[in-house]
């Protein structure tokens, strides 16, 4: 799943987002304002679309954010779509 490599689950972001245009299988370019990061810096939203692998797993409603260095998947947005996210301590 090349297009989904190196996406981080993020409990602090409210929307899925990436700065890597190559991850999109489709995108609608439209400036939609800005996102604000935890350090109060802002990133310009350049579009919105779907990332993933056309034959396998797709994530819809992903923001394309100028200069964002990592791809972030919003835990709350996944849960809103019906996915269940579970964190579990690894027992040794």
C-alpha cells in the first residue's frame, strides 16, 4: 500500500491531512483556509481528496496542506466514520 505508508494516527488533529500530493488517488484543489498546529503555526489548505490504494484501503476527506511534513490520520475522524481504534499496552 505505497500511498498509505508513513501515516501517523493523531488524537490531537480533527481532520486527516497530508502535505504529500502523491498520496492522493483523487484531489479537488481549492483553497479552504488554514489549519492550526499544536505550536500555533498555521498551514494553508490547498485542497481535499482521497488517499490510499484504489484496490485496497481508501481514506476520504483528507486535507492537502502546504508544507506539512507528515501524513496524519485523525482518530476522531476515523471513529466518526465507524472505525474502532484501540490502544493496548504490550505485555512482556
